[in-house]
């Protein structure tokens, strides 16, 4: 799995765990909702600054959004 896909999966999971909509996360991070949607679908690459903004908005570490986890079989 490519890092962009890892990030997309972790971003979506973290957002859902916080009970946030894409729109609310976008608002907290100062981004557009459609950009969040595109990130979660692995359509765009996020800059390191965007990863940091999203991590802050989710009250987590940027490294958590980039961490590879074992895939479920």
C-alpha cells in the first residue's frame, strides 16, 4: 500500500473516531471540504504542512496519520 493510501485510510479513521464530518474537519483545519474528500479517496497528495494542520485539528500526531498498520485479511 502506498503512503498516500495509508494516509487516506488513517485520516478517515481518525476523523470518524472523533465524530467529525468532512466539513467540520475542513473548518477546523482551514481547508476546503472537497479537499478533505479528495485526500480520503487518495486523489491528492498532502503536503507536510497539510498533514500537520489535519493532525492538529484531529488532536493527534502527524506521525499517527502516516503510520502503516497491518492490513486486515
